[in-house]
């Protein structure tokens, strides 16, 4: 079964969007066989497209992207201001 999953992150700051894209792209060179990862900028959104021959691989890849983006957000915010706090919703 072929699976396609799309994840869109709204990131109004161009610098943050470019940084996240550059941080995540090299790590995904060795993605599982039969899986394709595409990263695009669409307006203020960073859009990840995952296509896989396996449902579980597609879902785990997207979950890994969400975890990595969350970690990036924490590091990004904490590096910007002394005493900055990460807000969780």
C-alpha cells in the first residue's frame, strides 16, 4: 500500500524557516528504502511531503520530523534571548 503524508509548519520568520530546512534536510539522506521526503517552502509554511510503500514508515517519518521541529523550536527560542522560555500549548 502506498502512503502519502503531508506536514505543514507555519513559520512566518524566513530565517527560522531556512534554518529548520537546512537542519533537517541532511539528516534525512538515509531514509528507509521505498520512502521519499520532499521539503518545500510555500509562503510562510515549510511543507514536508512523505511518500512510502509502508504506512508505518510514513507515520514514523512524520513523527520524527515533528520531534525534530519541536527540538529545533526550543533551541531556536532559547538561543535568541537570554531568559527566553519555551511556551507549550
